[in-house]
C-alpha cells in the first residue's frame, strides 16, 4: 500500500501544546520494564501498589487513588463522586471543565457550573463567597453550590500561591464547600513556588494529578483526600469508563515521574524546572522584540499579543495557537523535550517575518 505521508519526518519540535510531545524516554522505559509476564489486572498488580506507596510518601495524607486515562475523565470522576444532582460547581470562566471538556461535567455528572469571570485564570476567596451568596439567594429554585474547582496552574499558566490557596480553603470551610484542584500541570506550579506537591495538595479534597502533559501517555489519576468520599470509588471508577484493565502500564509511569535522579531530584521536578526556564526565556526574548506579554510567565505557558499577520503565520507554521483575535494573542506552551535550540529557531522565525 502506498503511503502519501512521510512517517519518518518527526524531528521538528514546536510550542503549540505539551500534548504534541512524545513519551519521555524514562517513562517509556518504565512501560517496557513492566511488560513482562502476567500481572493481576484492574490495579491489583504490584506496580500499582508501589505507586500508591510513592503517593503516600509524597502527599503524607490518608487518600484513595483512581488511576485514569485522560484529564477530562479524571475531572468528571471527581465531580461525579462529590456532587448530588441538585448541586453545582464554582469555577473560573476559563476553567477547563467549563471551556474544553465538551460539556462532559454537565452531561455525565448532571451538574451546573457557576463561573466567575477572571482576567488571569485565578479566582479569589472573595469572588467565591460572592458567587455562593448569589447562587443561594433563590433557595430550592436554584442549584446549591457544593464544590469549588480551581486549576493549578491555570489555563493562562498563572499560579495560585500558598496564601491564595489557604484563603480559598478557608472560605470553602466557612461555606461548607469542597475543593477540587485540576492539577494537570501542578508540577510546573510546584516548581515555580519552590514547594513540594504535598504543600499544594494539603488544601484540597480532590486532586486531579496529571501525567500525560509531562511526558507520560494516557496516565492520569484522581486522589481523594476527603474520607467522606472513599466509599463507592471503585464502582464510580468503572462507571465513568476510566478503569484500565492493564493498570501497571499507567502506574509504572508515575513511578518514573517520582523517581529521583543522581541529584536526588524527582523526574517531575527536573522536567517542570526545564519547561519553566524555557518559557521564561521565550517571554524575555519576545519582550525584547517589543511584543506585549499579557500574562505573567509563571509556568510553561506564554501569552503574547502580536499582529494579525505574524499570528496567522506562526499558527500555520505549527509554532503556537491563536488564543484571541481582537487583539491577536497567541499561546506558546513548552514541552519537556523542547530545547534552547528550539527557542532560538522560534525567535529567528519571528525576526525573519516581522
């Protein structure tokens, strides 16, 4: 069969999305290493049990974990566990559960999402309280807010610091609200804040712990820290289509992410530091060229205002996504395998076309 597609030309790296990158070699090696013999299925294997022990060491809290296959499914599972049909979620209007999950929370969970407008992706304790008061003013004639969902880092790459998280946790406790953190890029946030993952997770009831965007493949997980929601997890895990029969291949990748290198640094931190550093470099280079950086570069995202011509040229060449068109703002995202040479290629391309 003739093939019109060149399957050998895959050397170019861009900044369109960290979903574009392949699998980190260490994580691919972990998958290969567990691909021997037979193991128990559906998470009863020794590798899954070992990954759970690693989580216990990192987060140092009682928890239950459900290993999952994608971020949307992980978030849906969290909301499915937490909410009754008449209850709702408070989140930023830019939150992934509101804008990029094709209505899955509403259609699968049946919950309403109450959004708060934000310019930088973050919501405050005061905004949460105000939204709660607004939503409960009609009593039984409106949904009852039960859970706050925040993204760390946000869809704009900005990061909640520990004081902001503490304030959000405090208002959640005052209003009897649960807190969910969508942590698909939590590693970049922890690197930026120079804290351990557990120092972020201590504030939450539910944590969607990413893996795929940092070099894994179909490796996500939901950590439940609130013991009131432990019962029934194994059933809802299956019910929401996220139970993997050969879970050792998911769990082994987390073992790789949490494994220390020769400098006693876990792989997740090494990769997150690398991504954040390159993102900061891109931001500096673009700023030096006179472009306006519209969000603080605190993780692996860069949002920059450019002209229409260069925006369309950058996107059509695969370098980035156009985020908005009035004005034209493009988004760059650094992946684990991007290099300073890739940054140089990007800046050279822009210089040659402005």
